[in-house]
C-alpha cells in the first residue's frame, strides 16, 4: 500500500483546531465580521471543488477544513486551502467542528487525489 504522511497537513490541521484535545484555536485580538467568515467558507469550497487533479501519489496531500475535518487534494490546492483556513481562524470566526488527528494517507487514482 502506498502511504504518505504529510507533516505539513498534520501541522495545518493541528493549527486549525483539529486535535484530540478539546482546545480552541488561539483567540486573536480582532474579530472578523460574520459576512467575512461566510466569504472565507465559500472561498474554501470553491477552491476545493476546482482542485484534486494528480498524475502520481506524490501530487496529493491532506488539507484542513472549516465546516468539516478537511480532506484530500493536490498540493497546490492544499496550500491555498491552508491559507484560507488560517485567515478564518485568525479572524476569530466560529469553530464548527472538533477533529481528531489522523494520518494522511493519499493516492492518485484515475487522475484524482483520494484518501485511503
């Protein structure tokens, strides 16, 4: 089985509040307007929908989420998603879920990144 542990993704998930501990992300001083939080959620969904193409397993990685526990996509898209999730939490937007840390096991099947 081809497996890959993506340290960047695990660190990003931990930074986004995805851990077994019941801790909240750090509370920044400036709170974002609810409209800005919703825009970031929509932006993440749009970026995620356009990503995920691959030629080999090494093209894929895991990413954090906002309203879910993240998923699997191509590395370029994951980098954009990590940026959006970071802005979301730095803006004190609401936390929708609590996620346990998990291994990032990915593969490229039929030109699309998949979680195994």
